[in-house]
């Protein structure tokens, strides 16, 4: 065991290996010695910060550390199971704050720091961590625990021929407005082909924050996914439209699909149609399928906000969830077969993990084939990005391209 001291090594009967001290604890010991000797601490602190990738991952233990003048510092995160107020400790006579947390392998955690100076509070990304994840409400810093690697098909591949994005506006009589749609045409698209159709809720966010065009280019290039036409849709007021709206279901299943199948060489049968969404978008996908059963042969539901109650009406969430709870409660009481196949995914660090697990037997009872995947991640766009390869290659697999020709 190179670089590790062993307790009782060489003694009769062997012995346990002494666990190596964490880097931050070695730093604290060194600073204590320097302070006792009356020597300056600044250079040692700075060497620690600049000499390590922060947060510092040592096996299962992850050290969050930040240099800042403050009265209190916290790690803000959305990891179900960690304390909401994850407080850092200040190393005496320095401006370095730290906390050590045990994080399972293959985890991905988005976080920020929040400090308090007197009555002033400030939230900010980790200045020592270049990894950041974008989102509709701003970026967050990202921790990769031991073993986590972004799936290879999430990165730009110069060998993958790029598909084309085409902007459209389609009139919805049901919603009484013009709706924006961004259409993805695969690189080898031709009028004589026959293509499956994927409709995506919150399409602009999937393109901006989940790199979905790159993902599609890569999966199609590697033949993991069939050449597919993708319609990225944009909501109006998603909190009102997504939870079981008849007008929304008519727009998606009749007006949008109907016009695209008129204008493009699409398969135009349930096996060649899929509908997907995340969070409230997953609720919208299921609700649309309930109102228009067997229009879509497959659903891809990521971190669905499937909040429900077994008794009473108090669900403990924001009032925006009231129509969601009414819809999910009704569906759970009388599940129906709305599609042939469902791909369901959720992060184990989400508050919604129990709700998603609870929906699996309900879907199975309705006679649908379900593939379920969990990840050590939270409720965020890159978590959904990381599951796209498994979901899309299962719904429209490239090996079965002949089915769609």
C-alpha cells in the first residue's frame, strides 16, 4: 500500500491499515504548528487551495472548502438526505472555511455557497471549481464524486454529422395562440425516408441546458438511436398548462402531430411516436397520453412531479401542485394503458424519488412495459441529459432502423 502507513504491519497476526488523514486535516495540523511557532499562515493556506481540485474528493469523503471573510458559510444544495443548513467551519486565524461530507461513488451534486456577514446574505458559485452547470435560474457549481464521468455521448464529437434545427410557428386553435416549435432534422434526412417523431416538452430548456442537439447527433451517429425527427416545444404558462389541460393535450396530440405528419415523411403510427418531458413536463406527457391514449407508443418521463396523497388533500407542496395531485390521485385509482412503453428515470437525491418509485407498479398494473433507471443525482438538467442515451436508445433504437424505413 504505497503512501499509506499500516498499523502493525509485519507484526504477527497482521493488523488494520491506518486510514490516511484527509488533506484538510493535515493542513489544520500544519497551521496549528505554524501558529504555535509564530509563523505566517497565508502561504500555506493558499498552497492548499491552489494545489487541489476543489471540492477535494478522497474516496467517499468530499471536502468543500472556500476562502471568504464571513460570519457564517453554508453549502446550499438539493440533495435529499443531507442537512439543509450544511454549515462550514472556519479554520482559526484564517479565512478558510470547510466541511467534510461523505458522498457515494458515481454521484453528481450541484451546489452553491451562501455566506452571512452581519445581516447581509450572499449566494455564489465555488470560485475554486471550474465545473458549472447552466440552468434557467442561473448556473451552479458541480461536484463529481469518485467514479462519476459524464457519458461520452454528451460531449461534442466532430465526427458526428450535425442535424439541422429549423424554427417554426404553428397556430393552435386549442390554445388560441401561435406556438413556437424548434424542429430537429437528422443529418441524413431525406424526403423519401420514413422517420419516427419525438415531441419534447420544455424543448428550449432541453436544447440550452441538456445539450440535447449534441446528444441526438452523437446517438444517431453511433447508431444507438434511429434517425428521428424531434419537435422541441415551448410552453406558455407551464404551471397551468402542464397539469392535465385539455387544450394542451389537443395542441400536442392533434394539432402539432397532425401538422408535422402532413408536412414531413413520418411513420404516422403510435410505434413511431414518442412524447417526453421532465419534472412538470413529465406530468404533461402522462396527462396528454391519458387524454389521447395510444397516440404515442412510448413516453419518456424524467423526474416526474408525480405528487399524490393516499388520504386527504394536504400534499405539503406549493399550491401549483394542487391540479397535479388531483390528476395523479385519479390516475393511481384507475390506471389505464396509455402507451406501450414507458422509460422512467429519477435521481435518488430528489424529493420526488419516492413518488416516482411509487408510480412503477401503477404503470405495470395498466399493462405497459416499463424501464426504470435511477442515478445518484438531483433534480436538474444535466441529470436528465445523462439519462437521455439510455432512454432514447430504448425508445427508438438504432438497431431497429429498418422498422421505420
